[in-house]
């Protein structure tokens, strides 16, 4: 399902209840869902052309059909240098705290896509159209977010989710520990993003949040306090 979240920002909801999303921002595909998302993503890209594909991070629910999409549309793949190994090999769970966990094994077997050559890497302050690359490590070592200054649109990846991934109840959450390399570092990345005062937040998991009452900043303050105690 396709929804417009802001000018030239489209949310592609790949699973019921927005549980896995990817986005098209100014002609760039951000993430690609799981391996079986290919048909749905391909169909949408026939109507909304893209010239590049970038990953917030190389987990199975974000790179799942990246190889097929890049091949089908002949577009380059971009990610942060610290995501290159997993992006190119498709060994996506190698930075999990417990790569041998049964859920990690299931994700690798059924969700992950083939590896794909990274054409270009991106780091802090690089621009993707009008979106600035913000390094937000923690959930994974080379996780990035994308921020458009003039209207406050933030593509947050998995630094936070707007859904409980087990119950699917909507609400702000830190990503689950079992899929997160370093939760402390992830909270520091959340604090960095809160300082940007985002207006519209687009998550890898959960519905888009219109941050009218500074809900996001309050959540980050709570996480930070909780983590210090
Ligand atoms: Zn992730
Ligand atoms: Zn994810």
C-alpha cells in the first residue's frame, strides 16, 4: 500500500498494520522490505521511478529485495561503510548480539535477500536530494537516518519503532535488544535525532508520526532517564 507522507515522500507499507515499511524520497528508494516484498515494490516503482536505492541498515527486513530491485531497474545501491559487509554478502544477522538465536536464523533463511554490490557509501552530512545523512549507529553499526531540514521530515529506520513488534500495538519503542548491536549507543543516536526537532517521522516499523506535541522528544527523554537509572 502506498501513502504520501510529505511532498515527494511516499511510504510503501509492505505488511499489514504498517509493520514493515520502505519509502521513496525524492526519487530514491529507502530500504526494500523482506525477500518476498519484491513483487509489491517492483509494481510501485513502475509508477514512481527511482534512480538510486539506499539502505538505512542491512537487516533482512530492509535489504530483503534490494538485490533484485537494483538488478531489475539498473540502479546503484548505497549504504554506510559499516553496513557494506552485510549488504554485499547478504549475511545480515552477523552483527546481532546473538546471531545463533532461532529468530535470527529464521530471518536469515526466509527474509534476507542476496547480497548486492555497494556502488557508493554515504557518511554524516552527505546529501540524498534535500535529505542530509545522519549517522545513527547502535541498532546496527552503520545505521543511518535521513533528515530534510526545510520541513522536518525524518526517515528514522529502526533507531525507534512506532509499533510493538510482538503485539503490533502502535506506540514509540526502542528496537528490540535481540536485533540491536548496542542499545546504549542507539539511545545516544535517538538523542541526536531529538535535537533536530523532526515534524514528520517515518519508521521502518509502525505508522508515520506527525510529531505535533513533541511526542518523539518526550519519548527520547523517557528512554534516556530509564537508561541512566
Ligand atoms: Zn533493523
Ligand atoms: Zn527493521
